[in-house]
C-alpha cells in the first residue's frame, strides 16, 4: 500500500482519531494509502511505534444511542515512524514521494509558533512550522504539487495560523518568491475542528486488556465512541471520509461548529463543575448520576445555552450527545482537572452565553449566573488552581470587585451583582443543596 499521508504527532489523540479513520477507509477499499508518522519533538514514541510495525489496538468505549459500546480496532494504517532528530534526511525524503498528498498535525496548542531564530540548514529546525517549511521547500524543489494540510491543533483558525508561520519562515530564510507563490496557490491550509475525548494508554486496565488481546501492546489506546471532524474545504473525492462512515463535515466555515462545541460541551462543563465540586462530587459521571446536579446541567444546556445559538434543530441533538458523552462509564473525568484556570475558561466558554441571553431576553440566565457565584465561592477554597495573581485576588476581593475586574472578563459585570451576590449568599449561609434547589425551582 502506498504512503500518502504525513502525520506530525504520534500521541494518543491522532491515533484514536485520524489513524482510525484512515484504517476504516482502507478496510472498506475506499482509499489506498498509509500514514508516515513524524515525531514533532525530541522525545516521543516513534521507536515503540516502529517496534510494533506501526500497529496497535484502539479501544472505543462509551454510550451511543443509549447503548453501552465497547469496540476494539486493530489499527494498521501507519506504515512507519520517522524521527527527524535522528533521521533528518529520511524526513526530507518524504517530500519527494509523489504519492504523498495529505499532511495532518496535532502538535498541541503551543505547537504552532514562529520562533524566528531557526535556519533552514538546521537539522531539524526546532518548531513544527519551521520543520514544515523545510519539507515544503523540498517538495517545491522537486517540482511536485502541494498538499492538503489539515491542522488539528485546538486554536482558532489553526490552518491560517500555520500558513502565517510558514510564510514568515519563508521570508526569514529569504526563499524564492516563486516558492512563496507555490505555498499559497498549490497548498490548502484548512482550518479544522476536532472533537473526541481520548483517554490514552489505559494504565489502570493494562493487565485486563492485555489478557483480552492475548499479547502485549505498548501503544494500546482508549477513547470515547463519539467523534466529529469539521474541515474547511471539500476533498471528499480524494479523502473519502464520509463514504467510510466517519462523522466529518466539509464546510466553508468552521466557526459555527466551534461555537457550538465551546458553548455546549465546554460551557456545560465549566458551568457545572465548580458548583458540583462544592456540592461534594468528584467526577463528571457522578454529576450526571446525581439527580440534582444532572438536572442543573440539563437546564443550563437546553434552557439557557442552546436558545442563544440559533438553530435548535441542529443544536438539541448535539446537546443530547454531550450528555451521553459526559455519562460515559469508561471515562473518569475529574472535576478538579476541568476546574484548572476557571477564570479564563469562564470568560470564553460561559460568559458569552450570559451576555447574549441577557441581550435577547433582558433577564439573566439563572443557571449560568449561579455558576459565576459558584466560581467565586470555589476560588475561596484551597482546591482552586490558577495563576498566583488571580488566586490572591479572588480569595480576598469582594464580589463587586471581582465582577468589575474588566481585565478578567473583558467587560464590567457589575450589572450581575444583585443576582450573583444572592446566589453566593445562599451557598455560603444555607448550603449548596439549597442553592441548587433554588435554581432548579
């Protein structure tokens, strides 16, 4: 089988996502191509990947349409791994293979960066965009066509940001104008949105799953059943994900899909977890199983968040799927891990819904305003985890001072004061159960 895909990143997410999809296309005879995985940083799993000939087992587990699902896939879509830190010549040779057509990356949010200190003669350049620029220049010099580039990093406009970095390196290295034109005209840097909770190597279940497989697999991987890939552009003819049954959306604008995910899934998490932790719960699954907190989450999603998003016909099924995902019995998602840096998370995930709901209805959304009071109460505890300055301020400032802190929220939230202070008072003086019950009433 031909090598057609260069993948930057060998971590659990891409192996539970892209490599599973390519495996699915290959098994159905819809695609004839394998993945070459490039290790983007100096330390990684490429040696283990090569020891196992690129093969591993992917467990996909969760609830789908009300049923518990537990699938195991023997993934054989990776041909080999390349470590550019020890095999830089082999890395550059990938560009000269005319069968190569797709580049996929997930180098974490910090991966797409322009350092401006590297040289094209570095072997390899330090940053991912610099490595990519060197690879693209080899491709250009070989007189071959460009790539479909699918950036899966969780930042806004990920494809555009990657393109901007590549162009900066081309300018820094004084590469020919014809190359810069080729970058822009022959390559497709697609913005994407990826969505699948990957729980990675199952440390707590290794013995049990090894017995199930009947052999050792150092790369066994776990993830939820749900997945979504939204891609700006349409390359279904070359990369037939939809035909293979992958939940992919080809679109000319990824932003509405990102807004829906951030508001419903991430916003649902953030609006619930701090109050739930104050209530005494520890995991997201516990929240869904608890009748009080579970009812609160449903009310927040379906009565406050979704009505601000427009098309309820599209967003209600997404909200229902989110509840199934949160109830996944195979995922132990700790509330305290979600609670990390909650001030900035609240600003991007929950506050926009509060502001839009208020603008639309001229009243405040009860659940989401309650969640801001819970945030303030949670930051008074020893479990809060944020930057030192934020922690010090949140512990000592009054509710009014916190709400008027424009540098935290992007605007003055003093108009929320009466309702937030009321909920905060109930939490502090009567208890979390009474506070929840008041919101639900």
